[in-house]
C-alpha cells in the first residue's frame, strides 16, 4: 500500500496541519530565551535580579524561560533584553 505524502517538505506538512505558526513561535521564543540566559551568565545576573530589574515577578521570568511556554509577549522579551543592556530585534524574512 502506497501512502500519499502530505506537503513537499516538513514546513509544508506543518502548514497543512495548521501547526507551522505555533512551531515557529515556540522555536523563536526558545532561541531568544537561550540568548537571554547566555547574557545573564556573561553578566552574572540571576533570575531574581533580572526580575527586579524588570520590575516583574519571578514567576513571569520562569515563564519566559520555560521551554514549553511559547505564549510570552514581545513586550516581556523586550523588557528582559533592555534589563540586560540589549535590544530585541524582530524582522520579517
């Protein structure tokens, strides 16, 4: 029995299944969270200190770094970047 392929590539498959935007948003968030963690290590800043600089709660910071939490706002990501002396850059490709 020959199975029919869905989509011409993996992105096509995800798009047809209605999952592409969710997967890409999750991947984007994980990359930015990783970059923030690297900058925190470089500057020796703890999550508690980051929360204090951002004037937010530790639970908000924990959501920011949670690998399964992709519904983090751009505002929160930008606040974290600014608290570390950096800027968030988002662009269309």
